[in-house]
């Protein structure tokens, strides 16, 4: 077994064989593991335990993974990786809309699992806990992004963003009025090569707008430049 890490991962699946395999894989890499067999139990575990990542099956009886993710997102920004036997784009997009950060299609190899887990934890740690740059408070209009304290405020009211949402907004507001393509945003925030990033980035941008804009359909801050990408505009 590798040296223990400080990270605890919640695994949720109604298939006991998959739960057992995930536990073996993850504890073998030194992670602490908490398990759940349905969505409701997963929601309770996140509320009651210190969890740094959730591996969440999509298809479960009772409260499924999509519903569980939506409830978890009401109170926590913990990274969520969906596990599903379905690999169609519509299913991936549905997972992202529910608040997921990534999506693994069953069956998957231990290598793919470890890569996704490490990537999600790295983003969560870097975007939420690493020291900020010296000049790390940006403002435009009533929008403020404080990288030192990892806070976002709109007209003085604090807004809760996930680590990925915070990373996207921070990347854009740090260069006001500059247009970044979906691929550029993905590579900067996800810290990995972009593969068909358009839909993924668009879903996260939509979530950001819902949180920072008075009217998400007519955004004041986060604009799309059709065919080119996204920007945060400078305002007095």
C-alpha cells in the first residue's frame, strides 16, 4: 500500500462488487474511503463527514446520482465524478448540469480512475488552497474575485462557486476584456489537454452566470463572443 494521503473519497454505487473494487483500488493508493449504496446515503455522508471527492454512480434505485449531486451542490463544492455505463454526450451533459466535475464510463481501468481522481483533487486543492498571486483581488462593476480568500462577491454579497467555476471566473477576470476560447479556458483551468471542451466549458459558464448575474440571459459581466469564446468585461 502507498503512504496514506489526507484525502477522503466517498464512493457510492448500488453494486457491491463495484464498491468493493473501488475500495481496493483507492485504499491501495493510500486514500481514505467512505462508502454509500444509494444517493440519499451519499448526501448524508457528505453532510456529516469531511469528504474531498465523490465518486457517484448515476443509475441507482431511489435517489439516483443526478438527484444526489444536485442536493450535494446545495451545500458543498466538493468535486463529483460520475460513474455510468452510459457514455452518450447527452448523459455527460446531464451530469455536468447536475453539478458534476467529471464523468467516467464503465467499465473503466484503474489507471483511468486514478488519473481522473488525481486531476480532480489537484484542481480542488490548487483552486481552493494554494497561495494566491500578490495582485489577486480583481473587480469590475459590482463583481469582486478575491483569490487570497477564494471568495466571490456580487454587490457585496458572497457567492458560492465550485472550484472549477472559481477557476474559470478567476482566469477571465484577471484579463478583463480579453477573449479566451473554450480550449484555452479548459487547458488553463483543468490543467490538461482539451478534447472537445466546448460543451463542458459552456455548462460551467452557464452555472457561473446563474450565480453572478442578475439576468443570466442578458449577462452584465461574463459575455460570450460568438465563434470565439468568453470574456469578463471591464465596468466602472
